[in-house]
């Protein structure tokens, strides 16, 4: 169980970094598409929540 959670935490963290980099590159490119920037920000926040929730669950399972 802990192996699966560890892999899921890693995937969630990589996805968060990917969305963050996509947002940064979009802003650096000066495309000016604010709707896309907002959508990426919402995705990043959601992925951060998932990563933290999975990490907390992993810590709880390792503690037992």
C-alpha cells in the first residue's frame, strides 16, 4: 500500500510542477491569454491539494 501511495504522490508532484512550468512559460511568452492562465492556476491548486492529501495519507499509513 505504501508503495502505491509513494508512486501516486510522486506522480501528483510531477503533474503539479508540469502545470506550474506551463503557466510560467505562458506568462513569459507574453501570449496574454488570461483565461488559460486562470485555468492553469486552478489546475495547479487542485493538483497541490491532491499531492498533499496523498502525502498525508502516506504518512498515516507509514505511522501504523
